[in-house]
């Protein structure tokens, strides 16, 4: 029951995100994840570059923790809130598939 409640809250939050007006249209996403194996994840991440480009997602930075390389932060820019929303749904499906864990996504309006 708890998982259903969390899923419903996530859907409501993501729908609100898609409708949120951003001043410059662009949305900055700071994505913190824990991966099983950084080298495998990074290879797959790099291979998915054309998919992100086609979706309107630009990678600004990829960082891994000095203490644990499997803790990763990715900073990306989406063309608009709907693009960010669609991208987040894909990330959450990867979390359900077990590719990533501890997914935390923060959204920011690009200030420039």
C-alpha cells in the first residue's frame, strides 16, 4: 500500500512539474544516483548521448564521489519542463529495473 501511495504522489508531482512555468524555458536537473558499477554505468550513459540529444537533454556535468565512485551526480539541462518530465519518467523506470538506486532529482529554473 505504501508503494502505491508513493507512486501516486510521484505522478502528481511530475504532472505539476510539467505544468510549472520556468522563466527562461530551460530546466536544470541535478540528479543524484547510486549505481551498481560506475564503469558499466558510464559506458551505457555515454552510449545514450544521441538519445538524450534527440530528447532535448544536454549534459552539463557528470561527477562521481571521491569516497565511492558509484555515487554519481549528473547535471543536465532540459529544453523545457515537459522534456524534463519525460526524462524523469525514463529515469524512474530505470530505477524500477534495478539499474540505479537512491534516485534523487532536483529541478531548477535556469537563472541566466
